C-alpha cells in the first residue's frame, strides 16, 4: 500500500477510515458500544433520580471524610423518605375556642358564633356552607342525667321536625348518652344530626352537630372533636376525667 493510504495509530486512539471517510473507534475487546459510538455512560446518568443519587453519594463521601458513622446510599435514601412522610402527615392540633359562656371546645376555623334562631344554647355555623352547624346546650341542675336530658330534648322539639327518624339512642359505658337522627329541613333538605349528652363537674351538657344527611363522616368528625375537647368554665376537661 502507498504511504497516502497508510498511517500509524496509537493504541486506544481513533483512526481514519479511508473508505468510509470517517473516524473509526478502536476495538473495545468485545464490549458492545454501537457503531462507532462511545461506551454507554454510567447508569446513574440515565436515571430520573440522577440528581438525588449524586447528592446522596456526595453526602456519604462527606460523612466518611469527617469521621462520622458509615452510612450507605440506601440508609440515606430511607431516612429522606421517612422525613418526607413525617412532614406530610404532621398536623397542628386546633386551638380550643373559649366561648363567652365560659366553656371551651374545638370549633372549625372560620365558623361564626350565633345565638339567633337556636332553640337553646350557643351555635357555630360554617362560613362556607350554612348547612353545617355545631351547637352547645346545658343544664346546670346537679340532678340532670345525660340520657334524661337527651330524651327530654327529643320529646320537646327534636322529634317534631319534618321527616324525623331516630337512628339510635343509647347510653355508653362511660355514662354519656348519644343520639343520631335524620330529618327534612325546609330550606337545606335532608339533614343528619349527632348529639352527645354528658356530665362534667356537676353540670350536664349536650353537643349537637348537624349537616347534610349524606355527609356523615364530616358531621362525625366535627362532633367527635368538639365532644372530646370540651372544657367547662372551671377548666375541667373531658380528656382529664
């Protein structure tokens, strides 16, 4: 061959392909790299979590350099996931609303206090949907029993509501009395009510939660938080007795 068609190539260097008129990569010793292409990049460079893994690897290196505990990439990724889950589930407990009547309880944020249009006691109405209501009634007589007070309330007005249907009326092992019922409101349509009567420091209270009939879970959540958090004017709370 003539000098024009032959040239020396250092090992590991690309060489010029005269016929193909292009640079040709040297043999890779059996590694499949594609036609004339470079070897594949490190797998991390092709993963969606490339940045996370690189950052984690850097953290591992830093820990080793400063003489800290030896951690693996899996350890740090697991710790990161646990922290993210904890941050997403952490919730701030709501503050008790201190009513001018002296008692205190959890009331959903933004609900408005009212004494108008209620048969007795104090009501709190949702500022977003007036179909949702929370009401507190009480009897300071030491002879008033929870179930007796609840039954009298039903006879005195609760059962007179249009379409009234009692779902349950029972006494709990702790001495509380509970009522669940449905009825038809002339403006808001089918409604569901939950009432709990209980004695606290010599007085008997009733807490009522009402909302659309089909939204039982939301009604129950408001009701349970209000009842469990209730404190009287002397600072005695249900959670402490």
